[in-house]
């Protein structure tokens, strides 16, 4: 599932890894049974490699971490949130081609 570049976020490490992060964070809210989530997973891995230290990239399993998903109003998956200064700065819902996804992330970084 996750490469060494894609982190595993969960309720236990959420505050330190996401809310207190010094760099922007891309969080992929997903579930094992979600087909579109599996389709976007390789793109998320590619982005983790491309952004390197510029953006922290990780995945949060919504079935295992329902409280975190609920806190940010994640109602359908895949949903990706880009956090900046501990707050959601961009919300991407559903599958999106890599080029469009990268443009949305780059807009937050600009």
C-alpha cells in the first residue's frame, strides 16, 4: 500500500504529523474497499517522491480513524486535504488525474 515516502496517518499521530507540521501536508483519506482510492494510490506515491521534503504526504484509513475523518467532514472517499499551517487549505474529492491534482497542490504552495 504505502511506499517509504507515503506516511501512515492515524488518530494517534495526527496532531504531530499533520496539525503541527512545519511543511504543507497532503492527506489521502481512503479505505481498503474503495476502488477509486486504489486507482489514485499510485499517483499519491508518485507525488510523494516528486515533492520530497517540500510536502509531507500520507494516507489515513477512514475505517480505522473515523473521528479524524468526521472532524474534517470527509463524507466520501477518496478525499484529499492539503494542510498548510495546520489547517485545511484545499479539498479534493474523488479521483483526479495527476496533472490536475498537482496543479491544486501547487496553488497551495504558491
